[in-house]
C-alpha cells in the first residue's frame, strides 16, 4: 500500500484547489457543530447543576396574603418534598440621576437550609437578619449591581408602602429563578439599569411591606414522578381562602422558559446547519471522486494488472475523501473552539450562570471528528464502487463516448435557432451531466438560501421594532401606580409642564376560562377614544374595544381555542379587594409582537370590579426634550410604582442587537464559503472533463477569453437556476427555523424585505462569478499538444 499512499499524496497535490475547497466546507460544518454543541451542552450542564444544587421549584403559587404556617400544611401533601413561603413584590427604586427603576423584592426565611430556590453568593457576604448597625441588608442580582456601579455597603433607596426605605448592599447573588433577569414577557431583553432583583431576610420584607407573619408566594418542590396537576389542585384548595392569584409550573416560569427557548434554538441550529454543510460536502466529494476515477481509468487498469484488488483500490480513493474529512475536522475544531468562546461570551451577557459556559467540550470535538470522517468515508466508498467494473484490458483504451441524442430544448426550434453555438454547447453539457449540474445547483440553492436566513432576522427585528415602538405605541411614557387611583387624581400628572396628552389605563391580572380550559392573562382597560396606542388585529388592522367586548390576545385565544363571538369567563386576580367573575364575549383577536395582553374598554374593566373611574396607570405624550424634567417631577410622587420610557426601552433593545449582527456576519461568511466551494469544484470538474474539447476550440481559433466565456455560460445557468430556487428556499428555511425556536413567550415574525432578496441574489452571483474566475484560470495554461495527443 506504500505505493498507493504516494500516489494519493501526488493526487492531493495536483488537485489542491479542489481539496482545500471541499475541506473548507467540511470545516465550516464541523466548526458550527462543535461551537453550537459546546454552547448547548455547557449551558444545559450549568443550568441543571444550578437547578439541582439550589433546589429550583417545580411549581409556584401566588396569593394575596397567607400566614407563614400554611406551608406546613402543603408539605404534608403526598408528593410534595418541600414548600417555601416567601414574599415577592415589585417596588420602585429612587436613583440619584432622577431616574426610576423597579426592584423585585424576594424574601428568604433564615436559615436557608432545605428551602426551595436557595441562592448562590457571588460576592460580598450573606445578609444579616438584624445587622449590628441597624438598617436592612440585601443582596442584588449581579447584572444590576454592575450596570449601576454598586459595591459593598452602597445604599439603594426603594419606596415601600409609600415610604422611602434605604437598603444596604451586602453582596451579589444569583438563584435558579432569575438566570435570565427580565421583568416580564413584554421586556424580552434584560435591562439591568432599570430592573433589579433584590434578596432580603423575610422578617425585614414583612416589616417594610406591612405583611408581618404573612407571605404572598409559595414555591413547591415535588417528588420525581408526582402528578403535578393533581397536587397543584390540592394546593390551590388549601390556598383558596387567601386569594389565589396565579399558579404555574416550572416550565412557565419566565427565566426558565426564556433559557429553555434559547437552548432549544441552539440544539436545533447545531443539527440543522452542520447537516447542510456536511451533506453538500458528501455530494461534492461524490462527484469529484467519480470524475477522478473516470479520468484515472487507465491507471486503475494498470494497478489491477499489477495485482491490486478492488478493495485496495477502493480504499485508495476513499482515502482521498478521508484526508479531506480529517483536514476539515482539524480546521473546523480550531474554528469551532474560537466560535464557541465567542458564543459563550455573548450568552454570558444575558444569563446568570455560575459555572463557565465556555471552554473545551471533548465530547463535541470527538463527535465532530467521527461525524466528519464518517461522512467522508461514506462518500468515498460510494463513489469508489465503480472501480469494480473496470477491466484491466479494456482500460488500456480510451472510454468509448456515450451516445447522446437531442436534448429536450432542441425540440423548441424557435428558441434553439436563436442561441449562439457556445450557449448550445453549455446547455448540452449541463443537460448531459445531470448529476454534476444537479449537485452544483443544489449547493448554490443552499448557499443563497442561507444568505436569506442570515439576513432575514435583521428584517424581522426591524419590523418588530417599527410595529411595536412606532406603529402601536404613540405615547412617550407609561406611568404605573402602586395601587389603582381615581382618574381625577391623574389631573396632577396631566398638568405637568411638557405633558401634551394623557390617557388612563387599567391593568387587571385575570384568569380566563373557556370550555374547561384556563389561561392567566393581563386585561388592559383603555379609553374608547384611544389615540396613544394602537391595538392591531391579525391582519394589522386597527381594533377598537367596545363597551361590552374583549379583544383577546392571539396566544391566549390559540391556547383556549377561542374565536370571535365566543363567550369566556373572566376572574380578576388584582390582589386588592375581592375577586370578581364576569361573562364577556370575545369581539376580536389582537396580535402583539412583544408581550401578551387582552384589551377591553376601561369602563367595562371598572364594571367587572364593580368600581367606577379607577385607573392603574397613565400613558403620556410629552414635548421633546422634557422627559428628564417630567420624570423628576413624577419621582416625587410616592404612589407611582414605575415609569417606562419608550425611548429607553428602544435604546436598550438596540444596544443588545450587537450579538445578532455578529451572528448574521458569521452566517453570511459560512454561506459564502459554501457557495464558493461548490461553484469552484464544479468549474474545476467541468474544466477537467472538457480539456480536449476546449483545446480543440483553441486550435480552431477561439481565444482564451472566448473559451473561458463558454465555461462562464454554463456557470451562469447554475447561477440563475440556483438563485431562483434559493430565494424561496431561504424563506422556507427561515420559517422552519422560527418554528423550531418559537416559545409560548416569544415568536419572531418571518419578514423578508425585497432588499434582502436582492442582496442575497447579488451575493450569490458575486461569489459564483469569483469562484468561476479562479477555476477557469487553467484555460490560459492549456498545453494544446499534450491535451490533443491520441493515447489509443
């Protein structure tokens, strides 16, 4: 086999361009697999370790207020292994820069041993229940502390029960329930400058919130295999006297749901993208090796005459594919490790995971090598099987030409007569080499489709931003109160200098029931003459809430199976006053890009609660340049819970788009590598197969440029067909990708602007022409005498 090995290295050296192009395709596929698999496995491992070590809850129950002792009754239920009662409440933070943030207070009973949702201390020390110097010590979520430059012993001032309360920072900590620290589903991205998670001793939380001996949340840990729904019903029965507000399993807990959605997206991408590249690499190697075996037919005959058997010769050509696969795997592993590090750093910006989510994953590298060599061996053996039919004696003479008749286009005489001779030759070559042309066409289609997938996310996000922040939101500030107020009290806000217009809103947490199905949703009461917000239907038409109807959210309607005209039961879960029930007809389905809320008139919202003229917040339109002064005046009003600025939310959204731009750039690069490698190999193969034909054209008077143009025409056929198929295929891949990563909390719309199609088509055309020009340089180097020798 030593002689065959020497021949293999000579073959690689003589076809180094093709070798490197195919190896690059394999390298991209392996690098994507290793990078995304590493990120997925590390994220999953870190998540599971944190969940296990810190006793992440299986179920949550929110009540108005209940005695702490109720948890003992819950722990006695079969299937419940632990239950922790605590306080969770959002309160305002007063900042020195006239800004207002929101703190989510979470209380912890001391000592922490055996409690559900324990926290991990990252810096500083654990808070003391009664510090020697007095006051209240807390721990903060690390992203908020870093964004606001907070260190040990710094003060954080909150408003609790309309009183300003100073808190002392003792350190930073994380918990399984705020790995992804966002306020609600409408936030989508963390905003550590304006939203904080604050952990404090339970006795202190009860004191400042006037809940002595009381709790408003129970986190429950269940035994493996326990019937969650049955136990949840039993716990709700126990908590019924204390005002059930909400209950949900771990999978619906917002941080876990967002993290799981990201994990599902990574897992789908780690399978989807490498499969494309490795599949194309297999196809290219199959065509390339088939052409190589055909060109070396005489050499194979000589090897058989010298005593080499079919298996040895097949392994020789399979070795070429294996060396390609091994080279691609080596390069792909290095690129994959670099890419995995970049992906890990991007995730570290958003997720509070204590264990590293970067580093080397030996399992992913091993599987990457196994996958690469496996598909390379498969391609090599499949292509090399044709050596078994080569007879040594017959191989000494040239292979007889295939008999070809007319191609189908020649029957269209009106068209065929108009084509130039070079175009006729190019079309005949494409039709008569269907496998080679088909593989090239498939590769170009995938490459152009990937360009569409790479850029479409930018279109979708741009569409979401435009629709949510500009078409649907016409207000500048959304002010929420700590408790509902009479609309007459809004006059003080309307009279602030710089306020152009204000409209009240009444947000009511509610439970919606239809035919035995139940979903919790936020009901938002708005004025009938609403102008500061647009409620959009499924076709983006403007919906107006009537005095007797409900514009239910699209996600809630889908889960309940509700359609316009149906009547649903609404149970209010406001947490203040008694719960109310009402039968409301669904008059429409509203579609929202971000968040999930159902709309009704503010008058109907008040009637459901048997109240009049109540509001929980107000939307404000203000003069440009007055936002800071207005926020300063609003911060002096202690009854205000939070102030949301449309511009600040938009700025935070744009700030966090850097990682998406980075991902788009990588996808575009991968698509260009794929398209270039495919077209380059196709052009090289076409050139090698047609050397005699091209040399004959040179002899009869064709110039090098004219002969190169003949090859270019065949490449253009692939380009036009590939682009035409690649654009709709890209849209299909984009829809499939979005479907794979969609969750109950978030669905990205599939929006592709005409400019994206144009740029994808242009990009595909450019890399195809570039690859062709590099491949066709051999026309000028043709040795006409040697090529035209008769070797019979």
